[in-house]
C-alpha cells in the first residue's frame, strides 16, 4: 500500500489553529491588546467597526518590531516570549503560544505597520488568508498598528456563526474592560463606529474602575487586601447594598490575567452571605497574585481558565478575606470617615498600616459539608425567615481565638500535617506486618495515604500508585455523567423548596438548550422565564449549595466552546459538571473516600487520563524502587 500520511500545508494548519484561538471578533481584540501590553505599550487605542466584523484596529506605542521580526511574527509557534519549556513555569507575559498572529492572519485581511525605537522607517506587511501580498518600508510612528479586516472572509460558516452586532460588540467591550482593569497604568481608549466608548487615562486601580463604570462607583467600593504565603489578594468589592440582580461586575485577575472561576466566585459570594438583598449577586474586582509555579494557564487556548495547585485553600482565604473587609468596613463608621479622604488612592490605604487583618483559615473547611446556605442568586424559602440582621453573620469565622501559632497567618501551613506524618506511621505499620520488601509489594494492601492533600498514594501488586485526586475524580464523574446523560437513568433528589436562581435571558437560553441533558443527570426544573430559573431537583451526587457553581461553570464552558467540528454539547456538559463537582486539590479526604475514589478510577474505561487529557496517576514498580535504592 502506498504511503498516505502527509503534513498539512501551513495555511491549512493555521486555519485549524485559528478555530481554537479566534472564535469571534472579541478573541482578536483580546490577542492584539495582550500583544500590545507585552510590547510594553503605555498607550493603546482600539478602533472597531461593525462589531469587529469589518475592522479591528489596534495601535500601540510599544517596542515595535524589526523588519525580520515583523515577517516572523506571522509564523505559527513564532514567539519572542519563551525559549525553553522551563520558561512556561515563570511566565510574565500574556502571550507565549506564538499562534495568535498566525491564526488571525489565516482567517482575515491583516495590515501590520511597525517600527522599533530608533529606526527611521518602519515595516508594512499585508497578509490575506496566510498569504503575504505586500511587504515594504513605510513611515509610521514608533510602535505597532495592526488592522484586521473582514474576519472569517474565507470561512463563511464561521462568519455566519457570528451573533448580532449587539452581542459581538458586548463581547469586545468585555475583553477591553478586562484588559483595562488588569492594567490601570496603561492609557487606553476604544472607538466603535467613530464614537468614543472609553477614554481611560493612566491611573490607579480605583480611578480605572471609576473611569469605566462611572463616577458613582467610587462610593460603592470596599477595599480588600490580604497577604498570605500562597496568595496575595488586592482589590475591591462592591458594598452589598449596591449589588445588582443580574450578574454584575465580577472580575478575578490572577497575576494580571483575567480569569473565570466558578468555585472562587462562590467563595466571594459565600462571604456576602446574609448581607445581600434578595437574590442579588456580589460584585467584585479582585486581584490575586500567586507564584506562577502553582498555576497552570496552559489549560485553555483562550486562557481564561487557570488550574490552581491548591484551589481549596484559595477558597477559604478569599472567603474570609472578603468577609473581613465587609465586616471591618461596615462596623467601623469612624474608620470609614477617616478613610474617605484617602479613598482615591488605594495605595494610601496600604501605607496606613491600618489594622492588619487577621484571618483564620480553616483548612479542612468544606463549603458543601453542611446543607449549604443558599448561595449567590439563591432565594430563601419564603416562610423561613432569615434570623439575622446581617451583623452577626459578618462575624462568623472571624472571631478568631488566637490560634496555637499566635494566629499569625503567615505561619499557617496549608499541608495537612496529619497526613504528612501519616505517611510514615502508616508505612511503618504496614511494613511491620510484611516480611520484607518483596512481600510488601506482592500483597495488594488497600491502605491509602494522602500526600499534600492533593495526591492519593496506594499500593498495587507491582508497586505503588500515586493518583491526582482532582483529575481522578473528574474522570470518574465524567464517565458516570456521560452514561447518565445518554442512558437517562440517574436519580434525582427533589428539593423541598425550589432553588431560585437569576440568569440573563441569553444564559437561560443556553441552559434551556441543555435542559434534557441536565435532567438526565438528575436536575429537575420548574419555571424558566423572566430571568429566573427554578431548580426543583438536583443530582444525588451534589449538594444544594453546589448548584450555582455547577451551572455557572457550565455557562462559562459553553461560552468558551467553539461550535465547530466535533463539538458535542453532551460532552461539554459532562466535562463541565465533572470539573465543578470533582474534589479539589487541597481537600483532605478520609480513608473511605480515598479508597472509594481509587477503586472507582480503576473501574473507569479510560482511567489514565482526565477528561481534558491530563495524566491521572503514575506508578512506581518495586523494580524501579529497588533501582533507586541501589
Ligand atoms: P505570542 O504573543 O504568543 O508570542 P503572537 O502570535 O501573538 O504570539 O505574536 C508573535 C510575536 O510577535 C510576539 O512574540 C512578539 O514578539 C511579536 N508581536 C506581536 N504583536 C506585537 C506588538 N504589538 N508589538 C511588538 N511585537 C509584537
Ligand atoms: Mg500574543
């Protein structure tokens, strides 16, 4: 038989990659804005025509590109930002994949003008569908100007998939605001069809928020600040009385990158518990700084999702930090007056050294352990009056008796000390019962240990297995959910009082599309209208408090999904639910849960990878161990 495998021509490969990177005009805006930031721009101008379908033009005053670099920048995997695989673990740029420009140029008409500092002339390059049609020297100011015209001109199906101008420009504005909020020091402006939508001078975070959301926002902001070993939290939350019923401004930034995270959103909402008016949602602008080594941003091509090493502790820290800020702010009107004059610069507040917040983190805290109180958007059953005025609630978890180590937050260790010692004690005991090394491996002991609240360690006949608890659980749930959704035989747990959640009309539309699938997993719905969703039954495997997280995650996964070849809503649904339901890294598991999880994992069809294709476990055989001890 003749050989049949060929390498794809570049322009085809680029178009395929574009499917991932460029979903809609807003994705182009995001990539180009990020490139301008990475280039060190101090002023960025965005011009959009016809919701980006006709033109997206970004002009920056960054470092520009040389003639050769300008040409190179359109090659796939061409990047100046990383050179080695190690660099991936210390990223401080937005981009690193080197695919954005190549992808954009594959599906649009692109005109690039760029000039580095010190050069007399710049470079002009015109590309249409990956083909260079013109390259010449040109006069242009220092920096880079990229105009992207006629997006998807060569993929009519994708162009037809675009939504109305209203929807697409909303997406563009969202991206613009996210970048603007992450970089208040950079002057940014945006024009749509000739009109100026935003004019944001360089300033501090508070000024940036006020410039974007209007002058009145100033009085609504409550500063949030906390420093711990694993994360620094900064930013503002909106005072509860100004919260909105629709999903208002909810912004998380991790190391200056906007992210979506339903679980952390839940943490903030939980801090507002009892303070929000009926069915309102918390609004916040929160900036987390973590060691780049402890996150994985490689997980989604459009990078709004980040995987944290210890999401569970982050949850606890965020919840108590926000709770503390709200409490401190509301109960101390004197302090409030004091601070008012300084409100314009959050940095003053920092320098004041006022009352270092002491936060006690309960690292075994499980937000779903008890029947969780109705969370964000959830309504209390009518006749079950909430028996608190709000004040007592704010103190919950804050009346921290000085803990053994003096309550000093920085000295709190997030690993379970108990499980650390366990590993030795346990190992010893099981050793004692065995006769020598070989025997120990011959017998498949069902003892399991937890390492760093993240991995489950157990023995098998040939040696030992180390299981990533979060990924393993995702795999287990994913297969279970897929079965349920297709076979339709899961059990539902009827709620005594329906949960009433608020969603925008378009979000409700998305949920409606997946209604049947959701019902097959155990959900039952009542009314679905007027921006409210009544949940009357839930899968037996989740608690009531988890429902908003699951649905929120699902909505954001659906938004990120490219409706394209191979797109299956069932699969997205199963993946998304598995992700939000799975135990997190950082959660401590008891003996039984550990054992159960391991057993269920190995009963899976594809136990070795998570639904997103990540390794779920590794093994270490007796032979390998013996070699190590040579
Ligand atoms: P990435 O950002 O992942 O490196 P891109 O395809 O977005 O990949 O860009 C490729 C390269 O082109 C970048 O690494 C950078 O060197 C250069 N580049 C892109 N945009 C700009 C810009 N606005 N100013 C200066 N250089 C740029
Ligand atoms: Mg880039």
